[in-house]
C-alpha cells in the first residue's frame, strides 16, 4: 500500500489502523454510525479533531 501511495495511485481505504492512515493517506474521512463526522487533510484530522468521539478514538488508537 505504501508503494501505491508513493506512486500517487488514488486509493480508498477503510481501516481502523490509524498508524497506517497516518503514514499513507493525504485526506481522511472519519465515520460514526455510517455518517461522516470529520473530514479533511490527514495532518488536521489526526492531530486536532473538534468532534469529541473522533478525538477520543484517535487518542486511543494513535497512542499505541
């Protein structure tokens, strides 16, 4: 997947692996209950999420 990303291949990835997302994705959409609750550039979404549930999920999954 990292090779595809490095080659600028467009991909849509559905994952709970936030470390993978932090490494290869440019844009992130975070869904809760089939609704997009946060979306934008990876650096903004993964570092500062205004939505409480999104922030809690990311703190839990990115701290490992």
